[in-house]
C-alpha cells in the first residue's frame, strides 16, 4: 500500500493519495480543485487514479472530486448517508457510486469500509482502511472533519454558515454519539484528518499531521467528556466566527462545482485602463502589502494582501456573481499562478484581468492623486475617544468584542462590513482597529473604496489597548 499526504497551508487542508502497488490503482480522498499534483504524484509512483471520494460536503474550499474524476476517468464515490436534504445534486450526472454506513469498495488489495459519523455535517463519512495483502484488520482511517489532532469538527456550521436554523444542538448530539461509536475501534488505528492548525472547521486543531485513536482517547478533550449535555455545551462554546464564504462553498459543492479544464493566467491589462475599469464600477483588488497600500493607493481599490490570509478574506469580501480585477506584483511569475489558484480554490473564478503593480505609480505620474490611510497611536485614540466627531470602529468578531472592547466603540466584523455600511456614520472621522492591525487595514481600504473620506487606522489595536490596562470585558 502507498500513502501520500497533500497539504494546503492557506486552507489548512489535507488530502490523500492511497495506492495499491500490485494493481496500479489509486484513490484520492478529499481533493481540492488543484488536481495536477494528484495526477503527477500517482504517475510518479506508477499508479493510475481510478477512484476519487470525499468525506463530506466541504464548507471551506471547492472540492476537486468532480474535476479529478472527470479528468482521470475515475469512479467517483459520494455520501448518500445524510438524508434527502444532504444528497449531492450532481451524483447522477457524474455516475457516482453512493455510499452508506457499511458500504465497501476496494482499491486493488486495499479495502475501504464506510462508517457514517454525522455531527459536523449530516452526511459525513469516515473511510476505514485495511491492507488485505498483509492483514485482515484495519490500519487507519480518513476522518475528514470528524476527528482532528486534539479536536473534533465543529457542529455549528450548518446553522452559523449555511443558515440552517435550529441545527446546532442536534448536530452536537449526533457528533457525541458518533464519537462514542468510534471509541470502540482499536487504539492502534491511525487517524488521517482533513485539516490541521489554522482551519476554521474547529477551534483548537493540532499541527501534527496525523495521530492515533488511542492517543486521541487520552488527549483529545472531546473523548474526555462522557456526559452528552456537557459535551454539547463544550463543543459549541468558543467556536470562531466562520468566514462568510463558507455558505457559498456548501452550495457549490452540493450542487456540483463546474468543470474547469485548463486554468490560464488572466489577461494583463495596460495601466491606462485602470481609470476606465474603476469608472465602470468594477471591483479592483490591490494585493500589495497593507503598509504599501496605506502609503499610496488608487482610489476605489480595496486591499487584500497576498499572504496566508488572502483566501479567507477574498472569499469573505468578493462577490461570487460579479467579475473582478486585481493589481499584483509581477516579480515572481509563480505568484500570479498562486493567486489564481487561491481564488479558484474557493470558487472565485470570475477574474476578468489584472494590472501590474506599476499601475499605481502610473496613476500618480499621470497627475492623479493617490489616496493614503493615516495611522493613529494609542495616545491619539485615548485623547479622541468619546469625541462627537470621532467614531471608533472595532472590526473584530462579535465574540472578541464581547470579551473586551474600548468604551463607545462600534463593532462591525470585517466580513460583515459591506452589508452594514449604513450602520457607520459618514459625518465623522472613523478610526478602525482590530486585534493587532491586519483586519483593520483591510476594513479601512474597503471603507475608502465605498466613499468614506476620513478613515484612519489604529494599528496597535485592542492588543495594545489591553496591554495598557484599558480593556473592559463588559457587555453593552
């Protein structure tokens, strides 16, 4: 048996290539949309991708299962265990094999047994792996978003991201029962999870790439809670705010991601077209670092820096139903490919073109003014707070704000900013802050693009405010 793990650090997402070296067949589990690495890895090992599956309908990235099965001519296996509301809409067209609890299929001499583990999602499956060439007992399991290293998949996403009301508690109870069922499996069982540290699919995921069931029984908090009601309270407490784009991912993955075929780099546009593009109301994203954007940017553009958080904020702030453009540094050709794949990976396929970073300088040399976003210090904020002509805007999550905030601040999480612009006064100076500056810079760029004229950033944010002993953990 051959096993290879693939990991996308920006999504904190793991997928797997499992192969039978005697038959030359391979299975890919939970592929993302960038399918070439799976095909290349299989070929390098003398394997053919003959089977493709996924553990559940993903919420944090667009699945590559349909694309990979189509390209490789592979058989697609999808869950049919979640009831009528959680079936895949494209399974018939894709001629998928539907899986239920107890289903089995083989990859050469490697046998996969399906265990239905609802909780994170109603249709969630794990795949129990047995290498029958050497043994009749299972060696490991692909757990997807069910069991992580040190944590379990959150059961609140259907309600908080997909807006399926009243599902959190029942999902948490299903998750508890799935864990109790899994507890009966042998301790030596290896666990290959679908996410690592940094994923929003749990609240305290470990960074170790794999674990064992026995270790998790001893060290994972979820196995240590034996009372169902207590588990429900614990698993729902402190879950991070899910990115806004998660709801789109559920919709796209359930109905069926469109087949991409070859991905080409978008058209590079001349700098002089930037004025016309903005005048037509187009969305233009400047991907330069926040510090460079603050010192001089083209008015009307928004800033989403091309860093580890790029995917999360692009998915939360860019519309799925409109074309958009971006400004990018062309210093590294691979950076453009990375940007395109980051966007494609979360379903933002409507890239209409891009401008090189020199378009910003060309704007200035043509006689037009660049906008700036000034910074303020802690002493500035302390002096101005409470003044009628100043509004302190806290763009952290609601949970962060409730645990402590500056008096008089208005809380609008950055992911909700576009929908709540009317809640922000336009007749005052807006001082934007978050925890330590990154979200505030992004939010400030969006406010400027939406016509707010006097916007400043407090880069020290709540971390500096708290360190100065000024925080108050009081609810409004």
